[in-house]
């Protein structure tokens, strides 16, 4: 099925899912596994912390795969809006980062970025990276939309 229009909404949705999945993977791999700064849930035993990391990883993979399936479907239909998809990736990554910083770290306190250190620089860096990603995604989405037929 070929069309001569783009589907910004579905392209954006696919990008959002991919962005959330990628940032969750980066968080899990870098901060939970390589640096071992924290687990997803640090308010119990190390075993429960490891289990919570595994559950986060499973959810992240499902979201990532679903996002790529949606992206491939939009592309197969020749309705891909590349700028909307990339904007979604950046917004999804920034949204995950901001949610993690504010809700997980500060409101629910399921874990902190690090322990036994001054948290202010880490929190500031976490939030600043989220704001940069969110701003970049917003800039992409605010630019003039792709013309119908420019599927990239």
C-alpha cells in the first residue's frame, strides 16, 4: 500500500517508544551494571534490587521492540515522517530521564543516582541532560512539518 502522505502521529509515537527504550537501556547498562551505582529498587535486599533491574530490562526491551515494529509499519506504508520520529526519540529519551530524576529519585525514592556522595551535582546533571533532550526534540517538532510524500 503506497500513500502520498506522512503520518506524523504514528511516526512520533514510534519515536517516543524507541527513545524511552533506548534511554532505559542506557540507564540499565551504564548505571546499574557497568558502574553499579544503584539498582532500580534499592530499598530492600541486593537480590530484590537485581530482580527489579531484570524487570526494568524486560519492560525496556518490550517497549523498544514495539517501537521498532511501529516504526517499520509506518515506513512500510510509506507514511514515515522522519523529523517527527526523531523528535519522538529525543522526547522519549528526555521524558524517561526526567521521570527517573523527579519521580524515581525524588518523589518515590526507589533509588538515587549514587550513594554516599553529594547528590546535587548528580541530580543537576541528570535533569540537565533530560532538559537538553526534551528541548532538542521540541525544536525538531516545532520546525515546519514534512510535506506530503517526503518519506525519507
